[in-house]
């Protein structure tokens, strides 16, 4: 079973990757949050480059590209391949209107001819074994998926992750894992299932019903980073281990903010992760954490 951490912009950053290493619960693969790739992009997102350059966890990392212009994406893929990355991942799932307006992210699924052009162009430039894709089931309906799978099969990526929702679903509704099963049947590469996998039990059920080669986990891993350890047969985290997780996350977040750190800025960055952890706190604690602007106070709340 292959375990990947799902890319989440501003969340699965270098601080979070280092935290997973320190709590000794690492996945098999990291994927950077997307680098926006357009004809006029001059510089690739600094924060995501740091995930690659500062990755001393030993876990391979793929660089993710979101774009719709094949030439620009080839240019940026070539550049990213000069860095210590395992490969290039194509983002065909981001639902942000800003990104979709330009036909990128899930916008690719709405324009199959361009999706095909981007897939083929990246496949040509990215070496064998190093080109992967992350996609949704379609733009509006999952009935779009079979035709999309044909394009994907034709491009022969080296791995496919399926977020089992359409763009219209955004992050809501029940993931349609039966479509992941379809992908497993149609594709010759390994397929990873993604979407709302929060517990080891859910992961095992999903693997059984889909036949997927593994899973990609995002929000569930921010709420419980020990899920990777658990999926390798390790124990569920104790309350003390969760406290240690929050403490390390505060420390690592301070480390990446070095030089530009302010109390409020540090708390605001912490809140990007905590957004997925609030179900484990009381409403009073959540309220206090949301309002908190001092790191000492935040630590007190998290460790209480
Ligand atoms: C805050 C946030 C940021 C995200 N950023 C990205 C991204 O940069 N690239 C990407 O492919 N998906 C991104 N996603 C989607 C996740 O990778 C994942 O597909 C989705 O959250 C479903 O998986 P999960 O339920 O395990 O989190 C993001 C999701 C969230 C909530």
C-alpha cells in the first residue's frame, strides 16, 4: 500500500513535512502544493520551492504544476526537474475559480482537447517513471469520467491519484470510490484513492472496495498525523502524542517564519493547520484558538 500526503496550499508546507518526520509518521510520498504555471509566470512560488529544497525527511517529493498552457508547463516542468524532485504531478483537480477561469486545475476537465494536449506535452518531456496526475471525476458529473480516463490511459502517466469528486462537489458530499475502482480497471499504472479518508478503517475499506494501490491523505493527516504510522501497523496516538504534535508544529512553523516572524503572523499560520483540528477541541477551546494572537497563549490552549 502506497501512502501519499495530499498537497494542500499553505498547509502541507515544509513545517508540516518536518513535523511528520519528527513524530515519526511519514508517508511514502510528498507532493508540493501547486506551482501556478502560465505563459507570464516569471518565478515559481517561493514557499513551495522551500518544500523541495528543505526536504531532509528522506521521503521523495513530486512538484505539482497547475496550468493550461502546454508550452509554459513544459518550460516549468523542465526547470523543476533540475531540482531534487521525484517527478512532476499535474493538477487536474483544483476547484478555485481563479485557477479554473484560466482553464487550469479542474478547469482542464472542462476542456478535454486541451487536457489531452497538456497531458501529452508533459508526458513527452518528463522521463519515464516520473510523471503523475491528480484529477477529479469531472467538472460537473461523474459521467464525464470514462472519457477522461481514456485521455489519461492514452497519455500513460506513471501514477494517477483520483479525488473521487467532481469540481461541482468542491469538498462536500460523499466521495464516489466506485469511480476509483473504474480507474483501477482502466489504467495500467498504480492508482491512488483520495477524498475524506480520515481513519485507518476508512482507508482499509476504501482499498478493499477499489483495489487501489494506495491512498493520498490530506485533511485527515493534518488532524491526525499519526495516521501513516497507524496504517503501517503502529498504535493510535495517545493524548500526550497529540500534544507533542501541536508543540512540534508550533516550533517548526516558527522555524520557517524565521526573520519575518511576528506573534500574530505565527498564530495565523498555525490557524491554517488548526482549521482541520478543531473537531478535537471543545467549542470554547476552538473559539479561543481562533482569536488567539500570542504564541504562548496558543501553546497553553493546545497543550491543556
Ligand atoms: C486548504 C486546501 C488546499 C489544497 N491545495 C491543493 C493543491 O495545492 N493541490 C492539489 O492537488 N490539491 C489541493 N487540495 C486538495 C487535496 O489535495 C485533496 O485532494 C482534498 O483535500 C481531498 O482529500 P482529503 O479529504 O484527504 O483532504 C487542497 C485542499 C485543501 C483543503
